[in-house]
């Protein structure tokens, strides 16, 4: 599921530039990812979530950031709650966009 992990990170880093507007392409990719993640077993989801977290925390953009916005995930999406908790432990100022 390496492709899934890379696509999720790509969406959250690259598409952030389109704040305030959700593109058709982003909606298409998100629907595709939701479908793939939904079909995974609990074990696959566990390891995919670990991989996503590891790659996210290694991003230079993350390490350089003081303030970070994060959307809380739905149960059928990769888990962002653990990412949120880890950011707080790292001393980041974390907010949830409204």
C-alpha cells in the first residue's frame, strides 16, 4: 500500500495550496483513497496508519512548522488523531480548521 501512503501525503501537502476551494481532482483522489482504505483489513489499516505517520513526521515542512492545522479523520479514513497527539507532544501549536 505504498502508493496509498504517498497519495495521502501528496494530497495533504500539495493540495493545501488550494485552501478555500476543493478541486474536482482532489475530490476524485479522495474518493479513490477512501475506497481503497475501506477495503483494507484492520491489520493493513494499522500498518498503513503507521507508515503515514512516519512519513508525515519526516517531512521537512513538518519539522520547520510551528503552527499546524489538521483535519480530524472519519473512522473510515487514515487515523489523524494519533498524528494530532504526536504534534502536541512535539510542542507544535495545533489547530483544527473550522
